[in-house]
C-alpha cells in the first residue's frame, strides 16, 4: 500500500495542529496510508487518519518496513522554516498544507479520547474541586516545555506576569473554582487550586470537558480546547492568534 511518512517535531500544540494538516492530506490522498514519527505520538492515538505512529528515536526496522523499495512519500520539512510563517503571512495549518501541496478547507484539529483517559480526567476533577456549587474555570497563565528546557519559570514572550495572573484569580475567585494548570516550577498563585502533577497529555486535556470556563495563554491547552470544540479565552503576548489561534476562541 502507498505510504506517506510525516515527521513532526516541536511542542504538543504543534502536534495538535498537525492533526488538521493530516486530515487535509487524507482528503486529498485517501488511498495513501499515513505513518507519523513524532515527539508526542499519544496525540495521534485513535486518530482515524493515522495508520501507525512512532516516537522519534524508537523506529526499529522503519527503513525496511516503509522506505526500501516501497511506494512512499516523506514529509520531514518544518513549517516554522517556511517564508509564509516567518513573515507571518498565514496560519500555521495553512502554511503546513501549502508546504506539502494540499488544499486547506478549514479542517479542524482533532483529539480522540479512550475510556481510560476520560476516567482519569474525571477522577482528578472530582478529587480536586470542592463541592460548593461554583462552576469550574481552568486557568493556564504560564506554559512552556518544562524546566529541563526552560531555565526561568516565567517567560515574558508567552506568559502572563505572575502579578497579573494573581489579579485575575483575585477578580474571579468568588465566582469560580479556579484550577491552575502548571508545572511544578511555575509561580504559585493563592486562592486557586494548583495542579502540577505529571500525567499523560491526553489525560490532562480530558479534564477540560468538566470545565465551565477556560482561560489560557498560547500553549497546548488552547490548541487542545479548539480540537475538542471548547470555546475559550486566550491571552496573547508576543505570539499572534493569526498564526497560532483559532476562531472558536475569544482571542
């Protein structure tokens, strides 16, 4: 069978955006089997457009199985290095589709959850949020790749300033139960519920299903919420919604 291999690098949000690109590619080439090699293969679990997915560096016999003497197309280019992205002419998904030569007709990013992922998300919410009748607001004011790749807990190009984040909590704490999603090394906010434990990305994203409101910076949760059809408010600092955002959100 004809195969197309996509190698995807970068962060979780970029992987989620890639699901829209793969959907557009599959529409243009329905008979080609898509194989993904990437940093976060869990994003493509149960994705109907993807036949197989591998983690970068864990691809035994890949050349023999998919490349040698096979009908194969390989896309390993990075859309971040394309002129239209660097010069901020088009959205990441549009740039990516143009790069691989397929039309983009508004295909939406997509995440599919299994029972276990939903169960874990629900149990975390049930065990973390007080039963006081207030709706749940999930808040992500700080993001990034983690302390191994980010020496400082606050990035002015992406994050809310900690004082601004605390002001948001102070304004909304009486109306909502606020769940602060963060890494362990991120600044601590008072009068909200901090969640910095390590779980799988899909389990984390499944928690969004139990939120009434969502307030994010430009990080993986805003991509996930768009893929799940959950309208959210997204705050932008030095990145632009025209490149990375979604019309479902209030940007």
